[in-house]
C-alpha cells in the first residue's frame, strides 16, 4: 500500500488550501491507497474524516503535526496532546504513554521548524520523514542519512497544502493498512519505505543506495516551504 502520511486540510490548518474532498479525489487519481490528515497542532478533523472515510470507502487516518520547542513532529495513535508548545521530548513522551508512534517532520528544512540536531538528543522517536514534498533534495538526503545512522524508520509524505503537492511523496507498506492501529504497528516495526510519484506510478526509494538523487531523478519540482505557505 502507498500512503501519504503528512497532509493538511484547510479547516484546522489555516495555511492549507485543500478540502478533505479535494485531498481524497486527488489521492484516488494518483493511486494512493490511504491518506493521513496531520493538521498543525490539531486533531479536530478526526470525526469528520472518520465519517467521510466510511462514506467514500477510502481510508483516511487522522494524526497531528505538533510544533514542539525544537521542531515539528508527526504523531499517530493518540487521543490527547499538549495544548501549548512543549519540548520535543515532552511531546514524544506524551505520545509513547498513549501507545502511539511519532516521527520527525522535515528535520533539516531551513525554516527552523525541524528537529535537526535534536534528533541526536531525543529518545523515543519511531522514524524520520526522509522525503518531504516541501523540502529541498539536500535536506531530504540529510534526513535520510540521519535516519539510517539512528536506525529509525524512513518515511515519505507530501506535506501538501495545495492540490499540486498531494501525493508527490508517500510511504510504502508491504502489509494492508485498514486501521490506525495497523498503521501505528507498521511504523513501529519499521515495515515501511519512502516512495515517490513519477511517470504515473509510485516507486520505492532506498535511501541507502542514494540512487534517487545520484541518478538525477526529479519526480516533481521540489520547492521551498516558503514558496507554498508562510506559516
């Protein structure tokens, strides 16, 4: 299965221009098997997403992109989260206490919202977003290198806020993912790989081989975060 793990819907992410219907329609068109709504510091769309998923017959999971004091972290499998900014470690501890999983979003993006050096000091992270659709190639490769050295799961996601970015990157799971619990379990077990969309289909990327960039592959025009939104 190919799943986009990091997406923003406009109701609770004020910098997004996407409705849930637009995200789902575009995801189906690309051949994604599921999407994940991870709004900024909010899981307010969870019930609406659950109902729309049942209505549309398309898997939609709801997590959160939490802006910790050290940078953004995406989490799944939780019911509660801090209502104010706390340290990355405090948020990770909150996630783990609830049996959830979390990964560092765009750790080396040049907008001071990635964990960067904090990757080496926090404990409990399950993975690192090594392909992010609003991050430049060198920063994505740096994230991949760090994920490998820290033995963390390597994930891909679009971080979309506009239609053109939906599904440009995703994560491949060798097993069927039908519930949030299955998603959490697969990420925790590192049963996943980053993937990119090119020539009408998804391709799995092996960060250790580094063929994605060495071969000059450009699945889409990678743009800076600031080109898409300003938050």
